[in-house]
C-alpha cells in the first residue's frame, strides 16, 4: 500500500486534521484559508464514512449506534418532506446530514477501531491546543497592554464590542477555546498521558503558561456561556473527587459529601465572578494609567484602543443573563408547533423565520450573507427539537441517556481510573451538556465546539468499550440476523 493511500485511509489522521482545521477557523487571520481547507477535509470525512462502513461495518459496531442511525434516517425524511418548499436551502440540510453522520460514525465511533492508541491521538490534539492557545493568548494580551486595536476585513482584533477577543473571531469563541485549553492542560498532567508522552511531553512551564494566559483571556472576554462551562467543569470534577474514591457510602457520608459539593460549588461560583470583576477592573486601570503617560498616535490601519473603543471595561453590552435568548426561544416554540413531529431541518430555520416573523429570527440580521447557515436558537436542545421534531429529539435523548448512564457507572465504580484522563473528559462532557442550554452546541453546527464535543465523546467511549466488553452483553436476532446488544 502506497503512503498516499495509507494516509487517505487513516481515520486517526483525519480526526486530528479535522479538529485542528476547525480550531483554526476560530482565528481571525486564518479563518478564510481554514474554511477553504475544510471543504476538502469534509469530503475526506464523507469518503471515510462510506469506506469504513463498507469494509468494517462501523454502524453495527458502534455503541448505541441504532439510535444514532435512526436519528439520521428521521433527519433524511425531514429533508425529503421539506424539499419542495425550500429547495435552495435543502442543499445545506444535506450537508448537515453528512456532518452529523461524520460526528456519529467517524468521531464518536473511534472505539470501533482496533489497534488504535486513542490516548496518543488525543494527546497530540491536546498538545497542539496548548501550544497554539498559549502563543495566541500572549499575542492578544500583548496587543491589549500596548493599547493596539485594528480591523482587517470585517474582523476587529483585540477588542470587540467592549470585550476582549484577542486573535479570535469573537469573544464567545475565545471563551470556549480558553476553557478547552485549560481542560487539555489538566489532562496533560494525568499519569496515563505522561506515560505515553515520552520525548514529546509538554513541559510544565508550557502547561502553567497555557492555564494562566487562557484564564486571563476567559475573564476578560466576558462570555457568560464560557464561564458556565468552566465553572461546570470544576464542579463536576469536585463531585467526582468526592464520590469517585470509594465504591460504597453510608447515608451519612452521602449527605456530608453532597453538602460539601454544594458548598464547594458556591465557593467556586462566587470566587470566579469575583476574580473576573477584579481582573477586568485591574486591566482597565492599567490601561488608563498607560494611556495617561503616552502620546496618542494613529494611522489608517492601527488605532489606539482608547480612541477606537472609547472607555474599555470588558463588560458585555447585554448585562442580563439571557442576552435576548428568551425572545429567540419564544420564536422557536412557534416554529416547533408548525412541524412538531419531524421538524423543519437546520437549513430552513432562516427561511421559515422570515415567513413567520416580521423581522425574521432574532440575531439573524447580524450574520449578513451567512444568515441562512448561521441562524439558530442559541440552545442545542431547542435546535434539535425544532429541526428534527419530537421523533428525532427522543431518539437523540435515548442515545445520550444510554451513553451517560453507562459511562457514569464506570467513572464512579472503577478505582483504577482515578488518575486517568477519563474523569477529566467525563467532567467536561457533563459541563458541556449544561453549556448547550444557552449556546450553540451538541449537533447542528459545523464548528469547533460541536466537533470537539463529539471527539471527546468518542474518546470517552473507548473507556466504556474497554471496561464493558461487548461479549458480556449478549446479542439479539432480528429477521434472522444476529446483532450485538451494545447496538442498542
């Protein structure tokens, strides 16, 4: 087999390339070439999807794959039903269908690949994210301290809408990436990662710098969603530390540990928001002091932040927690009632919104020509409910509940996993499930956060397969054919 053919058939290489490309699509100055490259990577993913299914029967080997396959079939029916009414937008619906198939049977199904060292694959991705975010964070904070802001094309660097966005396309993307970087740094300190790293091991200086730089970026970007993701990760990890050390607890221990978790959660929440306010106020004061001691100079490309953004406070313009989401969710409820059984498909949200509401879907105008693609409901669950209807939503929830039920049992039951990366991944997934209530996530978006979620879900499933062999769960027969019970 030639090296080229071997590389094309390398699913691990695809996953690494895909997630790194989508990571780069969040960076302002490489967004356009990253999306251009993404076209070829997407086609590569579709090819691997078909090839792996034809040769290895990936769908039949995927844990709980029946529910995912059923979800895809209902989504296909949705596309066909709405094909005539919105023909132009159904091309995007088909792309979303392929995107979901890649998430299910290329990213999540990583546990079906024999002889794959998934830890090494995940390690290489974590290492890239730590290095990249540290360098980008240092650059962004350096420009901020130098009071330099500039605009290229439609991207505003360093400060956007009175919020720190550094080198990323917007503050919310920066916030999510910052949390991911801290999460990856945490995993790099785990024993099972250190044991496989060898000479490639990321030094603690890099890891410490990554955590410090991204923590500051997270505090300055003022993203409530990213802050909830970070707080959730910390709280779920504390819960694991409290209950994951022993297999049995008395009633008194359960009550005591639960109270300790609640207290720890309150302390974490109060501390994070207090530190955020202090950090923002501190940077504002530093910048004011620096401005007073410098002569302001401007040119056509770069301007001082003090002139371009007036008084920078790093506070979101919408100080209320919903930031306009309640109206968006009310519109979603009305759209859901029009097609409650099978939904309308992601590509039809924008068009149907224009038909039903005088001003269209809230926030859609801010996306410009990308509105038909970018418009959603800032809630992963509501988006699935509207796009896939009750049938699709129930199928997706069954998969999610089945998966989290079994992985929770393994996380808290097996003491040998105490110092592995599994508790970190489990805590991140639990926090992401909550995060998706207020942000774009879970499925119907081809972006870094969705792909990263399914990637971590896949690596977590590798532990599930390792500690719960399929042969121990038996088989079932349908129409004379035998299937593994793990399919359900």
